[in-house]
C-alpha cells in the first residue's frame, strides 16, 4: 500500500490457502455466482488449444452464458485451429485477431501498452486483441489463466516423486528461473542484482508452507501467478474487466488438498468438460489429449513422455531461452526504436556495452526493448 507517499508492505493476515473452508467443488460454485453477477452482460471467453479455457467455457455454457469466443495468433497456429473447431462445433461466433502488424505506428502502440514486465513485441498481439474486444462492446473477458494449479505445473519437475519435503533451491531453478540467464549480457547496474538473485529469492520461496510438498509449492505458485497475471490484467483493464476464476483463493485451496497423482492426465478439466459440455470432449487439445473421462493408453503414454521431455530440458538445456515469437518480432527487433532502446539500456547499465542486439535471444531482446523505451 502507499502510506505517507511511501510504498509500504502490509500483511493482510489471510488464512493459508490450505485452511480455507470448502463446500463442494469451489470452481462450480464460483462460476454459478459469476454467471448471476454478470446477468447477461457483454462477456467474452478466450478459447485456446489448452485445457483450461475449455474448462472455463464449459462452466459458462452450463450456467446459460453464451460468450463471444476470442483467440489471437497466426491463422495456422494450433490455438487458432482448435478455437475454430470449438466455435464450429458449438455454432458460436469466434473473434479471431491475427498477429499481423497493422499501421505504421504499431510499435508506438505496443510501447504504450508495455509495462516493463512484458516485451514490446510480445504484448502487441494481446493489446491488439484487447482493443478489438473493446470495439465489440465487451465488458468482461474470462479465460483459463492459472490452470497451472490443477495440472501439477509447480511440482512436475519432481515427477513421479511428489512426497517428501520441499526443495526450494530446486523449485527456484525449475519453476522460477527455468533457464540460465547469460550474465555476460548484464551491465554494471544489473550484474549485482542478478548475481544475488538465488540468495534473495530462495528465502522468500521457503517462507511458504503447507502440510505437504504439493501444497507448499502451490502456495508459492499462487504468488508467482499473481505477478505473472498482473501485466495482462493491467493492460486489459484499460479496455474491459478481465476475470480469471482459477485465481480465486478458494479454488486454489481445493487443489492444495488434492493428491497430485490424482490430477495427472488432465483429470480435472476432463471431469468437467465431459460432464458439462460433452460435445467438446473429442476435440483434442494442443497436446493431443481428449477430454473423455477415460484416458486411453496412447494419451497416458504421451502425457508421461511430455513431462519427461520437459524435465530433461530443464536439466540439460539450461541455456535455451523459451518464449513465443509472433509475426512482429522480426520487424520490431530490427527497428530503429529497438536499437535506440538497446542503447538506453547500455547507458543505464542494464546491458553490457558490448552486447550485440542482433545476437540477443528474442525474449530477452524484447524485454530490453520495453525497458529501454520506458526508462
């Protein structure tokens, strides 16, 4: 909070997630209350190739809502392809917003939308969609943000050994810092902070507790997801209200108490999509998993392979910087505005003087683009 002109940290003394009272399925109850609150207002639902958005959409449809479906990305992107199949199956309108650049001032618009937590090129597609939804009169958008809570994303790096005590150093290097940042890129102002990152973050992570390793990791994961979602929420709040049901504390509390082994194979979204919207259960997700309540042997094996491949990459491919790259990246990261921002980062000591912008990994270059444009 801001107190006497200063930013002061205050503890709200909220109950631990694991200790919240629950009666039945918290998501089902929340979506019922949500539909009554919206009461026919202009709502949208982002629909992708994942499991989370389809889970939320199934609840909305079950409650009698008919939201405008929306998706953004290249025409052939797997999310767009699956979103079209879902819209066709339901005979519902889909607002597709491409990731193509529009207008000579697209970089300026992206810079205005960026907040330093998100890169300029990375936010362009999402900001373009937000403006399109506003033009359609949408007041509120739902989506599957934070499905990580019921997909074991905060404990999968220990698969299949989900028991025992939390290992916060391992959590830090598998969940928070999932690649080794090239310190040679850092300028004199940034290097001390980067060198002390583990030392500062590990005690903070260890301050999260739970009766099991799973619940402790979810407690830390909840705060991490709050930070990740903040940038998108802040950008979209200029255009409409964004609501993420899966971020509700009672819903996360429900998963804190669940045996993580019972959440494998997308068990939770399978349960609700097959029950509430069975017409969508046979359209495979981006990972080629259906939403049938019965997991096939092929799906079981593919699911396990995907976890093992991911864990292997976190162990032996630590120099790989991961991130989605949209159509605008090549144009944006070769623009005069980018090189001006890069020089600004060097002057401030964020980047080392000898850094070559053309050799920077795109996700890091895009973040530097945002910082240099704002500072």
